[in-house]
């Protein structure tokens, strides 16, 4: 009896996750929703909203407000993005797969206008690994690190 209950619970959980993986007619799927949630949860590691809000506040309202108002605005947006990420990761197996709360935040992560992210210098992405070198950012997580090696 105990084995059948365990088997039934396992089968129910597997069926629940498997049914959520089918893509819909809009092209969104479980993988996209879970990936979007994971990307949003790691917002505080990336600090993209904080850097962009500080930059935009400095440009629009003046440099004296960038370190105060811009930081608080970016911090609030980072909290909202992290909360949405947690929600999307928890509800990833269940439809609908469309992005939520898009009137306040964009679907994709934001970066300051002065920075365009590139792939890291890693043997996985570097085509010149047979020669022993490849290009990429030196320290992409540090703001202001714009030096690139072998950039064409």
C-alpha cells in the first residue's frame, strides 16, 4: 500500500511537470518562463537595474540626483524584478507562459546605455582556443570595465 502511494505521488509530480513543457501558440514555453525567472532572480548579482537607473537619472535629472534617487529607483526595480523572477520560477510548469508585469519592467534584462554585454572570454565561446588565446571582457561584472582583448 505504501509503495503504491509513493508511486502515485511520483507519477503525479512527473505528469505535472511534463504537461507544462509543451509550447503554446505564442511560442512561449516552460523553458523560456523558467529561464526568464532565473535571469530575474539573479538581478542583484548583475546590478543592471541599479546601474541603468543611476545613469538615466544622471542624464535626465542631473548628476547630483544619480547617487541618491537613481540608486533607490534602481534598488526598487531590482526588488520587483527579483520578486517576479521567484514567481516565474515557481509557476514555470503551469500555463500561461507569457511574461508578467511588463508595464513596469521590460522582459529582457536591462543594461546602461554605455555598456553592451558580450560573451565572456571562455574556451567554450572562443574560436581561437587551439592557438591558446581568445577575446572577451576582462572583468565584466565590475562597472566601468570596458577593456576588451582581441575585439574586432
